[in-house]
């Protein structure tokens, strides 16, 4: 079980540091919730459930750490840099992550330059490809809530 108070403190600290460094407080931010699982099939089920909730999913990667193989990916959204919104996402995602037996490795985002006309990836919405080949689920069959 994850400690939501500690997660909120981490979120507040990340946001404070970004804003102190001059990141744009009015920008939309790509928020990446990092997840890992030793079983690709269980990770796939988890991300399908997250997709049904309206999140985008990054490409899965296989990593080896201390002789153990893990599959990692990000559950992604684009929102204002707001601790309440990020905490609400964590409250929504953590039960799915725990149910799947996966590990939540926190969240991250990117500095948004207030003087830059384009965001980190060019125009908004260009971060994601139309279909991610790593996860084999049919978008037509998934009903979003």
C-alpha cells in the first residue's frame, strides 16, 4: 500500500522546484506515471485498464536490474501542473497498479519554458503515435468511462 501523504509531499516538492526554476505555471504538462512489472501480460492488462480511464500509454521497455527482468512504461496524461489533479490521478491509478501486482515508481514531467511558443514535443497532442504496437489491444473494443 502506498502512502498518499508521502506521495503528496513529493508532488508538492516537484512542482515547487519546477516553478522555482522558471517553468511556465500556465502550461499544460505531460504527466508520466511510471510503472514496472516483471510480467508483461499483467502490465498489459494494467495499461488497458488505465487506457479505459482516459490515459495514454507509452511504449513498454524491457529493462534488467540486478539480474531481474522488468517491463516498464508510463501512464500518461496532459494536465495543468496542479498537485490536487496529480494526487487525484494517483488515487485513481494506485488501486489498479496494486491489483496488477505492479510497482508505482512515481511521476515525472518536463520543464515548460514560458518563452517558448511550442511545447516540449511541438504542437500539443503530437507526443503520442496513433497506435502503440507493443500492446495488442483493439482501441475500438475499449469503452472509455
